[in-house]
């Protein structure tokens, strides 16, 4: 059952990324989340992550987002999800699409109501920084 709940949360997270929807993305996060996007400072807490996501999605829109090689391990009230991603974005004002690929690690925590939310998330690019 835990794996199913995490899979559902993962799909909701990915749907929010595909829709460039900061509010929906934050529904999948704990209030005290630690969020570590590449080439950025660590974001602490849901309001900080939401401000980051609103700014990002105001400038760029997701054209494609997918995950592969996904693996989830559940241990009690914690779950560890890792995998690879492809994320393509275009400037909101129009322009050329940029695609990145890399890997991620998300740590999920069971909530008092039995739901699962991301407590820690880090991802990085496999592409060289130019």
C-alpha cells in the first residue's frame, strides 16, 4: 500500500511539473521540505519552494518531463525514491526549447494522516556545465 501511495504522489508531482504548476507541485511536499535544485541555493520549507517554482514557471514552461530507472524503497515511515529524468523547458515568452537530463533522489515521509509527501528532494544534471 505504501508503494502505491508513493507512486500516486510521484505521478501527481510529475503532472505538476508537466503543467508548470507551482501550487500543485507544493501539494506533494511536507511543510518543512528541503529542496535542492541544480545550480541553485537550497530551498527550505514549502513557501520558499513555492516562490522558487512560481518564479521558474513564470520564466519557463515545461514542454516535456519524464522519469526512468525509478526505484522506490520503503522503510517504515520513510521511502527513498531515485531515478533518472529528462526535462525540457521553453522560455515563457517564446523561444528555443532546452532539454536537460540527470538523476534525482527524493525522500518521502509518511504524514500523520497516512499520506506520503516529499520531505527532501535533490536532483542534478548529467550534462556538463558550459
